[in-house]
C-alpha cells in the first residue's frame, strides 16, 4: 500500500470518525458519513499533509477537476497532483 493511500485513508477515517480499516476504497465520502464540511476539512488536511494545492471549489464541487467520487478516486487524484508538482 502506498504512503499516499494510507495517509488519505487516515484523513478520511478521522473525518468519518471510523477506524481506517473500516474505510473501503470503493466507498464514497457520503457513504462514509462525511458531509460537505467534512469534505472541505479533508481537502485541507490532504493539502497540508502532501504540500499540494487541490483544485477543488466547495461552492461548485461539480466544476472541480478533483474527483471525489470515491476513496480510490481521491487517492488517484492526489497521486496525480503530487506527480505534477514534482515535474
């Protein structure tokens, strides 16, 4: 398991008040009980943890290039952002 994946699962689990082992990669944040405020806090935590800027507008989530449809989508999106910023 990649460090990115582990850290994102920890961040999401903390927001959902769940154990990281209870977070499945195919679950949406909604299924995990994370509301829009929890989503914004998760994005901030991801930005801080990985020192990246996430292209996400909480006021227009549908207009975002950042895929938040599932835990695995978030992991992929963050890995792509990290790769982009290293190049």
